[in-house]
């Protein structure tokens, strides 16, 4: 039963880490889109 708990803990940690990475990427992409929209309005 201990292995099952350890396995679920590892999987949960990996998924949580992946979600954090995706969140950072999304913020970076939103920032770039906002910058492109500002450049487009200047033209």
C-alpha cells in the first residue's frame, strides 16, 4: 500500500510541476500578444 501512495504522490508532483510550467508559458505568450497588439496600433 505504501508503493501506491508513493506512486500517486510522484504523479501528482509531476502534474503540478507541468501545470506551473504551462502557466508561465501562457503568461509569456499573453505578454507577447499584448506587445504585438500595441505595435500593430502604432502603424
